[in-house]
C-alpha cells in the first residue's frame, strides 16, 4: 500500500522545488517591470519628481508622493513635483 505521510511530504517538496526553479531572475528586472504605469492612455515608464528627478515605482500612492514633496521640497508645492496628480 504505499502513500504514507513521509512519501506525500517528499512529493510535495519535489513539486515546490520545481516551482521555485523557474522564478530565478534579477530583482532589477522585477523593479523595471513594476515601474511601468499607464496614465490617461499614455505610456509612462515611471513616476518621477520633477524637482529632484527621483523615480518611484508605479505602485506609489498619492500619499507617498505628497510625503516626498513635503519632506524634500517644502518650498515647492505637490503639483510642481508631480504634475500628473492635478
């Protein structure tokens, strides 16, 4: 009869090892893919502060953009740093 818990665990480990083999890659590549964003039907590859040119990944929220503008550029307003938020 086989199929005890040890055998099932071994098979599960082998299946998971095969899944993990295919996920190797550069973190930089993943970051470049994450930095793509679509705004009003025009392709923008990243969010960028127009004052200091710092780039942000596309998942950056408006709140984080506001925090950046207040912390790094207190004299400039939010919309001069990130015009796409208007």
